[in-house]
């Protein structure tokens, strides 16, 4: 089948489904304490329902974008280095 044939929307639909599922599973993901690039300590904080911790090792915030998700495992890895 050529472009636009049956099933042509499945890759996009699959990606969207994974993103929605990830956001639902990770909803309420906490941001652990961290040290920013200036060496200042920041306490951990909770993200609300359907939001999760996003950002980098040195800057964290709550968001709904699953592509910016920073899991607690990734955050703990930041602490080791």
C-alpha cells in the first residue's frame, strides 16, 4: 500500500498511545532534591496528578510533557555524579 493507505496512521497513533500511557503511569512523579550548577541545594517536591518531574540534573520542574520526564531513577543517577 502507498502513503495514506490503511494503517498509515498507526505509527503516529502508537507513539501517541505510548506518550499518554507514560504520562498516566508517571503522574505524580516526585522531583528529588538536587544541587544546581551554582552549588545551591534545592529541596525535593511533589508533582501533582498527571504531572511529573522534568528537567535536568541541575534544574527540575513539574510538567506534562512525557518527552521531558526525569524519572526518580535518573535523578538518583544525577546524585552519584
